[in-house]
């Protein structure tokens, strides 16, 4: 799950961080390709290629899991902060289901 604090919405899957990591590895790969092509550079390029492949596999898995989730998003409607007297806190949320609209609040 990923949570956006500005909209107070949580959605299944957290592949955006993995996609950012892929971009960084590809940038590093481009820097290595622009430099001298020697043994250590080629090993680093191979290592980065394997890392990109692993990250792509993780991204596909995250996207597959999130698409199979029955819930599209959970939005916080109201947050009741922790009460020392009751020893609990509660949150009222709106759960949006895949394709069928809202499941209700609770």
C-alpha cells in the first residue's frame, strides 16, 4: 500500500519507489557507458543490468497484486485521535471497491 498524506488516500501497491530506483540505476548505467570500457566498468554494467531486471520483476509483481485487490482506495473521512481514557483511537474511512463503487464507511 502507498499513502498520500495530502489527499489522505491509501492505494494498493507501492511500485512508484521501485520505478524511481530503476531510473537511478539506468542513469548510473548511462554514466558507466559514457566512461572508459574496462573490466570493472563492464562488471558494474552487468550488475546494474541484473538490478534493473530484478526491479522490473518486483514492479510487475506489485502491479499484479494491486490489480487483483478488491479495493481500489481507502480514504480517511475523519480521524479520532488517541484517547488516554479509552486507550484507543479510531478512524472513519471510505473504502472504494474495484469497479463497483463504495463498499461503505466504517
